[in-house]
C-alpha cells in the first residue's frame, strides 16, 4: 500500500472504531504506536482518551514480556525495539479491559498472526489470569486478510477485527 493509502485506510479504521466501540469512562484501553507500515491508531486513541474518558496504555517489552504502561500526554517515551516507543518504567502498569491488537495477518475466524514471538498471546493469558477478560479487537488493513491464519494451541483468537473494508466478528 502506498503511504497515502495507508493514511486514508488508518483514518477509516479509526472512525469505524469510534463508531462501534462505546467504552464507559475510565475503561483501560490498550493501543499501540505504529511501526513500519503498520496501521496508525493514534487518532482513535486520542479520541478515546479525550472524548470518551478512557485511560490509555501501550505495550512495553520488559524482560521478554509485554507490560502495558499508561500513556500520558507529554510523558517521555523510550525505545522498545522493533522501532517502537513506550512510556518508561515510572509509568503506571495497567491491565487493559479493551485491547486494540496489531497483527500481520488475519482470517475470517478472527485468528491472527502476530510478529512471531507470542508477546500478545502471553500477555492476554497473563491478564486473564489476573481476573481481567479484555475485549480483543484486531486492527488491520484489509490487504492483510488471508484465507487461513496458521495458529498454535496457545494463540488467542480475537473477538473482532476492524479494517477499512469492514468488520469481521467471531
């Protein structure tokens, strides 16, 4: 996809997320800061925080695992590897109730392929073990859809996937 097409598709996905998700104020919502040619959810994340009263967090890699740290305006960010940034170790660690999940490929059964290290699958399992069952919303470009996403027993299916072309529900 061209840069222009990615920007336009990202904006459509952001609008769609704001139309279909209605978290109550105070909901802990995890998003992510885009890497490479990934979808850019920052407009939706900003709107969920400023207009809907959500607390935002983004993943940080800590000792090989994901930790979701609160994202506050003007707070310093640190490199996390993979070309992304996250709040530093002084940020509050949160368990998201609503997760916007990145992926590299997905199918119509809401299975996802991540980036091959199982970070999100382990993080979701750990959050569930602490008693929080997050609503899992994959976000992607329609071009990332495949006929069947290969999965393993530990792969966590998503509740839905939102693209610029529509919504896939499990």
